[in-house]
């Protein structure tokens, strides 16, 4: 029996590119439903229904926290930034005009807060600043598995694949903030190019080229087996 899974490292990494094309129609349909529900909740909130905002928090807390934690790599600070993002959203929602989807607006708030926290760390040279060499925490393994879905079934395959996931996690940690940020938005949060462009205030073309460079950078950090 071969010591390696039938799903090769190259194939596993290749799913990063293919992932965004899987079930595109289903994601678009689901996105339309989310936008419609968010719109209804915003209207309820503006009409004085505070419970509507509680529903928004329930819908988006885990997703916002996941994105922020991927950027900051620190549980306590990710929780604080997530909390701050919803506080700011609550304050600003009455003036939300709907020029973009509510989710895009909320991700933008959270991303800006996470960036501010990161650069605060960098300037102060705090011990809790983002470390590109720190080992992954257990909850990050699951998130990376979401980036790289596999179809392996045998115990041997699962064992070896987990090693690949760990290596990819270390590679992600070594990416620049911009590259890790954009791969997180695209491959973990499943945001569209247009949503990412709105959040980062860049063009769709820049989004696509930055994603391509981020993936190439990730490959180079993972070594020859993943090219």
C-alpha cells in the first residue's frame, strides 16, 4: 500500500483555485436570500425594533470573529474587535443607506478595526502582535480545512492530509497581512470579488490580481511538493 494518499499535495493545493467555482449558482442563490433577509432586518431596526439587531448579531458573529481571528491570530483581541465592530454597526445602522449589502458594510467595519489593532501592535512592539512563526491553534485547523476541502476517506489519507493542512496553515501565517487578508475573505468567508473590492476600497481587477499573487506566494512558502 502506498504511503501517500491518492490526493496529492498539488491536487490539494489546487482546490484553492477550484473552490470558488464549486456550487457558484448555489452560493449566488444563498447570497440573494441573505441580502433580502438583511434588508428586512435593517428596516425593522430603523423602525425601532431592537430585536432585529440581535438577529443580525446572531447571524454574523461567528463569521466576523472567524475573519478577524484569521487576521490577528489572538483569541482575546479577536473577540474585542468583533464586539467593537457590532457596537459601531449598532451606532451607525440608523444612517446605513444600503449603497452596499449590510454584510459588506459590516465586514468593512471589522476589517478596518482589525487593521488598526494590528498596526497598534506593530508600533508598540507588543508580545501579542501577529507572529508569522507561531504554531496554529486548534480552531485554525478547522478553518484551513474549509479552505482546502478534500475527498479522501481512508485513515491513511486523512492522516497525511492533516499534515498538508498543518503545512498550509504555517504558510498562511507567513504571508503578508494583505495576502492573508484577501485569501481569508475569498476562501474562508466566500466573499465575492465585488464584495472584497468594496470592503478594501480597491477595484475588482486589483482584487483578482492580489488573490493570484497571494496564492503564488503561498505556493512558494510551501515548497516544491505543493507547486
